[in-house]
C-alpha cells in the first residue's frame, strides 16, 4: 500500500526545517566574511546547523510513520545519514561562498540537493521493520528534482541579498525543498505487509526521538554560540583597529591566546606556536623576575596585571595590561587584557632627555663663550684706553676693533659656531682695499671658534697697522701690497703664516710695545698655541705666526 502521512509530526518537522535553514543561512554570512581557519570554523558550524536541521526534520516526520508493524532504526546508517546531510551542506556552502557567478551557485545547489536526497534514502535504508518497502521510480526522480531545484533557488535567493526578508525567503525555500522532497519520497514508498512476526533489530523510535531532540537543541544553541563568537570577533576587530592587541590566559592550564595584532607586536609568524612560557625568550633577563611577580599578584587577585617590557630581539617596547576574570562562583577563569606598542613614547622620552642634555650643554657653552667674549672686549677696552690720547681716539679705535670681532662672529655663526676658514678671515679684513693689494696663497685651513676669534683680531691689527704706517698707507696710484702666505710646518701639525708688506714707506721697529704687538703675542701663545715674531729688515714688516689649528699646546 502507498502511505500519505500528514500529522502533527509533519508540522513540527517543517518548523524545525525552517528554523534550521534560517540559522544555517545566518551563519553562512559569517563564512563569507572570514578567511583561513576562522572561515572553515564558520563553514563547519553552518554545515552542521543545515545538515542537522535536514536530519531532524526527516526523523521527526518519521516518528509519525506507522507501517503496521514494529519499527527500529540501524544506528550506523542513521549516523551516516546525518554525516551525509552535514557534509553535503558544508560543501555546498563552501562552493557558494566563493566568487558570485551562476555556475558556482548551480553547482552548490546541486551538491546541497544531493545531500538532502542522500540523507533521506540512507535514513530510510536505516529503517528496520517486518513490512516490505519498495519505491515508485517516477516519484523518486520527482523527489530528487524537488530537492535539487529548491536548493538552487534558495542559494540564489540568499546570494541575491543579505537582508532579513531575503534570508527568510531562502529559509522557506530550503525548508520546502526538504519537506517537499521528503513527502514526495514517502509518497513513492509502498509498504507490503508480511507474515513475519519477529521484532526487527535496531534502535527503537524512543531512542531516535532522544537523538532528534539532542540535534534540535544543538541547532538552537548554535545561533547563541555564533552570536557570542561574532560579538567577540567584532570586539577584537574594534580593539585591533585602535592599534591594540588582545590576549587571554586561560586558567588553570595557563593556555595563552593572542590576537593577530598581539602576535605582530611579539614578532610571531603566522601559525607559529607560542605558549605563555615562551614569553621568557622574548624578554630581557632583568624583566623576567618582575614579570613573574606581577603575574603571581594578578592571578591571586591582588591587583591588575600592568607592566612594560622591551623585547630582546626587536627592541620594541610593549605595555601589557590585564585583569583576572572570575566565574559567578568566584573561581578564576582567565586573565585577559591588551598589548600596546609604546615604542614611540619611549623614543620620545629618550629624545627629550637627549634634547635637554644638549640644551644644557649649549647653555653652558653659551655662558662660556659670552664670558670669553666679555673678557676679550674688556681687554680690548683697557688696552685701547691705555694707548689713546683722547676720547675720540678711543672711540674710533675701540669701535673698529669691536667691528672686527663682530665680523669674525658672523663668520662663525654662518658655520654653526664651530669653525671658520683662515682664507675667509683674511678676505674679510681686506674688504675695504682693492684686490691687487692682497696676494694670498695657502692650503685650506680651518680654525676652531676661539682660535678664529683670536686670528680675526690679529689680522685686524696687522691690517690697521699697514693702513697707518705700512704698505696700505699710500694712495692707490702708489699702492703697496701685502703677501699673506701660509704653509704646513715641518711636523705638518703646525701652520706657518707669513705676513710680508712691500711697496710701502720704510718702517722701523717700534720703540715701545703697543696694543697690536701685545694682542698678537698674547693671542698666538694662548688660543693659537704657537709663537709670533716681527722682522723689520729692509724697512718692511715681516710677521711670522706659527700655530697649531685645534691642536695641543706646543712643546
């Protein structure tokens, strides 16, 4: 006889199918939003929800099946039917989660429809009864067609739009595919009573009902678990977007879990195994004891975990913070927290300390140079006043010497107050005179700041003396000139500078030492660390300076 069974079990089975399809399609959205291991986890969850719903719908409906003889179910084939439904659904979702094109969606629908058919007929093969069962081939083909076409339509619907109405439509279509296929297949079933009276071997319907209830409860729990996982992933994504890593240390096993950014901060490769004990090889030895003490206090609930470490290999500074999380009963469950890269902050503090140190040095150097400059000005003022015959004469000489000092300051400022070239100092003093009144020759020699100030004053006195009494005192048409020649001395650390005047009036050695002579002698022996000599042979001045640029005092 043919069986056309419509009972309360059919309504319940259809409701389970709709709910399972809705849950599976909702989980399917997470499959498309993840990659790698997370994608596979969501795929398996969606596949179990869909496959479990198909399986539960079938066997709930089968609880109302009465062939007129005792019914049992073969456990192995019953389990196989569940595996076929879950595997077929997972594989279909995997195909559908790829790029969106018509051929892939059709293939995914065919895989899912095949899984539904396989689940049904393997589940029917698990049925054990004394009655004889047979199928009408035409209706079997129709049942398979319903499953395939409805599965394709459902996947196209959910791929079309991710909104709730489209997902509900897809869930209804999938539920109709399962229910329609089931009832069409049952309509194809013919039950023939036999005279056998022995009870068939297998699990009784009560055991099956318990299994179906368990799977149904599993499907009910999957959305809750998925929601919790989704919220956790979303929270970690938000934390990650803020440049912060997340970590968890489960208790009591102390199993460490790190988010992607936390692993990046620790310099871990993708997939590299890393346990809590492995952190010791990342830290500097002096941080290990402090970490152990901080961790023990946090695990005892005596305070939050808070510390900063510098990684041994990369030099990166990490700030690690965490808090102990307890169950409602007060039992410690895990220590969870965040990791922040604070390398920039430590570098900023180091740069600030360096800047403050440099500023103190600059202030000390400035004080030193100001004192030296004031001492030089005081000396110039005192010696100029001693040799001046009137206030006007003092002002003229003093102003000229201050200008010479200022010009040398300008040269040093242009070079960062570190060095000045000897050639520039000579040219600076000869600016008021024609180019043919200076013949200059020598290699490139640089003087330190204090030496440049002394040499500037020396050259100023020599030029002033030549302008008053020597080669620069005659008018342009009867011009004399000055040869300024410097060469390395024998030991190559010292420089010999010759100032030779020619073409001017005859000069004689001075009867008394004046300001210029004292300044030259004092400066050369002081900051220039050398010696000076004056020669008036043949009625012309020949001044020779031997000095060591930037070197130690001469022996």
